[in-house]
C-alpha cells in the first residue's frame, strides 16, 4: 500500500479477500439442487437468495505452536473466529501445539497478524484445507450516494450482517472526503437497509 501510494501517487481502496463458496441452486421445478453446484469467488456473482438451496464454505485444519503462557489468548482468538480447538499437546521448552479447525474466510484476512500480536511474535501457524460445510450467508452491499460499489460487496454470515454493515458504514464516513452536497452511505442486504450514515455537505 505504502509503495504504490508513494511511487505512483495512487489513492487506494483495499477490499477483503474472499474464499470460493459452493452454491447449490434451486432447480426450475422448485426442487433443491442435487450434487451439482456453482463456485462463487466474488460477492457480486452470488445469486439472489431465493435461487439458492444451500451454500457451503471451505474449512481448514490449523496448527499453532506457541509458549504455553499464551494458551488463554490463543483459545480466545480461535473462538472469536468461530473455530474449534480439538487438541493441545505439550512440547519441549514450555511450548504447546494447538490443533484446531476454523472457516477459511476467518483465517485469510488478518488471523496471522493478530496471532503474532497476542503472542508477542513467538507463535507460528500453519494450515491445510479441509472439507466444505454448510453456512447461512448473505451478500452485504455498500451504497455510496445511492450507487452500489462492487468492490465493497462481501459475503458475510447472516447473523453478523448488521454488525459488519454498521462497521463498514461508520469507517467510510470517517475516510471519505466531504463534498459540496450531502452523501448518503448505506449497507444493504437484499435491498433492505441495515445501516445508514450521511456525510454532511461542506459549509
């Protein structure tokens, strides 16, 4: 980010990476799809909810090696990322091996950075892809001045849509410059407004 901004004088917008979802569609006869699915990488490619039978996401098996004094912080981190710890094994030098599983979407964004932070840089982490599992998700759309911004759309768990939408809108309100007219910011799911803020016009 810093290099691109400095060398090319670019104003950058970074969006979260996404995982590959398996989307099973409802057939034209109204029946749930069988074993066939479409792979969706981008939120903008996600079909409407009434067309979907179910959605599956990839999970991973992960291993963390860290000093045993950080076990409490590691447990909290894994649970915050909707993961499950299956085993903790002692190693030489007062270290622990923690084996867990978690959704890939919770791992690829900032899991490694947070892990290094809470362990003062002493933890190491690796993972391998596991199976696909069902999840209840929706597409969260962000509108700026009533125009949908594709780069801001993301696939999120249904139960966290409001919280994430509210957070995205509040952050945009802080970052976007003021205009000569007021600018409405909205977070929507299936056309329903979950959160709204307004950037006041310049006086």
